[in-house]
C-alpha cells in the first residue's frame, strides 16, 4: 500500500515536470525527444499543445520515443536534416547536487547523448526520487560493443564494485544502436567526469550514462510543486 502511494506520487511528479517542460517549448523549434516514463508525460502535454496549433518537429532518441511521438501526433524529422536542435527534453535516473546525471536506465543513453550534444539548450526533468547528493546508487549503464564484450566486461569489473550485462528474459539487451549494456556499481561517484573518461579509455566502451555539465535547465519538484533550476547554486535537495 505504502509502495503504491509512493509510486502514485512519483508518477504525479513526472506528470507535473513533463507538463512544465512542454510549456517551455516555442513554436517552430526543432526538439530532441528523450526516452522514458517522464518523457512520456512531456510528449502527452506537447501533443496537446500541438493539437492547439503549436508547430514543432522532433528528433527521436529511441524506438520508444518514436512511438511516443506517433501516439501523440508529434511530427518527427530526420536528425541529419535538422543538424542543430533548438532544445532537447529528457529525463534522468539520478541528478546530483552539482548537476551531473546518470542516464540510460532505459538503454537509450547513446542516442540521448548525441542528441543532447547537438542541442542549443537542454532541459532535464527529474521527480524528487531522482535527486541525490552524489551519483552512484543507481547502477551506471555503460554501452559496450558486442564484439569482444566479455573482454570489455572484465576491464569494467576491475574498476567497478559490481558489473553485469543487462539481460531481459535470459538474453542480453540490445540497444537501438546494436550494442550491449553493462550495469556497473561504483559506490558513490566522487568525480563523474573523470570516471567517464576512464571508462571511455577502454576499447569497446561506446558511451557511458554519465552526463556531466549537460543540464541547462532542471525541472524538478520542491514542496510538491514543479520548480525550474538553471544552476547548481540554486539546488537544495529536500523540501
Ligand atoms: O535510457 C533511458 C533514459 O536515460 C531515461 O531518460 C532515464 O532512464 C529516465 O527514465 P524515466 O523517466 O523512466 O525514469
């Protein structure tokens, strides 16, 4: 019962931050559409605005985000045709006090990072459960090449406390880019940018779920209401 209440509250918070992010979209923007359950709320709210006349086009970061666009009548465009994007809107698995993030719980981290890097402004949405002092409780997703993956896993295992190939129904999960995901526990991550570089130095590591210095705007929840934060200085996790 308690768990259901907590889940309901989290879902309600996702809806609040998603609706607020949709209000920040301006007409004629090219937008990177992230992936995940928070983005689902954003897509629903954006779809409503589109039906009322807002003109936008989105670049999707996963098959799931393509589906969300379709379900909500959001026009999509080809990434290579759009080149630079006005805005990127996405969720997060963890956001630290200094605005670093872990992403990739849904396996979309590679395309999400490419799209975020091509965007002039990045909005991330995080319900209160995602806010942490330091990153590291959520296992860090690392996208790795399928070729030689056992070898890559053994390199990762030397750095991580625990490391496991992500599986579904007994088979390795394959990302939209055709790679595998290793979920790695590092304990509290003191220097995420440094860890990211260390991991990327392993041949076969394609990308990590550490998103450092990428938040321009964070929409989160304070005292039950959505708030818009634009720098780590404004952050006070807690009510
Ligand atoms: O690969 C998935 C993405 O990084 C998501 O943005 C992240 O996992 C957050 O998802 P949700 O909004 O479902 O918690």
